[in-house]
């Protein structure tokens, strides 16, 4: 059952070497009589790998949310708050420090180009979401194709 799956994977694909290694482990453990222990070890390995993957995703979620909120707060400050201070500073008529001039210029840029920046942000978001969904669809299609190849359709399983 496993050998035909191995041959359906292209040799230049990373899954090929992993599948080949697993098949060789199973063959060796079968010859030495340690098949049960090897399968238990493999199950523990994949369970740990899955747990690690979930922990990494969980660990990256919080910084991502903080980054998004920080960018939103910064944009709010630059669009709505800094222009009010610009009016106060212009009434004073004094020379402004460089960082203040930079913030005022950044605020003016953001106010003048907000539509273009939002379009770019939406385009990048759509691209990456589409990329992620496209990969998920490809994996699902490959899974269905393999099930059909081995005759494992829903009508056969009932």
C-alpha cells in the first residue's frame, strides 16, 4: 500500500526522501521483529512534530496581533492627531525639531496617499491569502487523487 504512494512522488520533491526513509525504517523493523516499537516511535515522533508546529503557530500569533494593532494605532495618530498639533505648531511660528518635521511630513504623506496605501495593503493581503488557500486546495486535490488511485472512494468504504 505504501510503495505505490512513494512512486507517485517525484524524486526531486522533499516528501520523496521522507517517504523513502519511512519505508526503509518499516522494512528494517519488520525484518528485525521490532515493527511495533518502530511504529510506536514513529507515532510519538509525528505527535511531537505536530505539537511543536502548533506551539510555533501559537507563539507567532500574539506578536502578529500586536504588530497589526500597533500599525493601526500609528496610522490613527498620524492621520488624526498629528495634523491638530501641526496647526498648533504653525501658530507658534518657531523652528521645529527634525523629528517633529518628519512626523508632520509622514502625516501629510499618509493623508494624501491613504487610498493608494490601502489598495497596496489589500493586494498584498489577497495575494498571501490566495497563496495559502491555493496550497490548501492543491493538497486536498492530491489527497483525493490518491484515494481514487487506490480505490478508496466513499462508495467503497460504506
